[in-house]
C-alpha cells in the first residue's frame, strides 16, 4: 500500500529533539536513505532495454547508476 499524507507517520523535526535522540533519528534517516538507494539500483539492474527506454534511460546510463555505491547520492 503506497503511503499517503493520511497514512504517513508524522515525526517531529530532528532539530526539536534532545542531542542523543537527534543523533539516533538522523542516523536512522541516513540508513533508510541508503537502503532505498540500494534497492533502487538493484531494481535498475533488472530492467530490460525496453523498460529503460520507457523511463528515458540508456543501458549505459543505467549501468553507471547501478554501479554507484549506495552511500553516494
């Protein structure tokens, strides 16, 4: 089920938290971003040339993106 504004979890801004919880929330957000990139790049590797054309990517561009480390944006 895709997230919508009504189903998304509302979290306080990390800046509003005390230092240790702020650090933990920030670290969790970074890890979540990295995991999202990892999954996206794995999915990109599995696309066919036709699917890549449909989303406006060349196979070379898709390979280059998929080869990037997850920690690089």
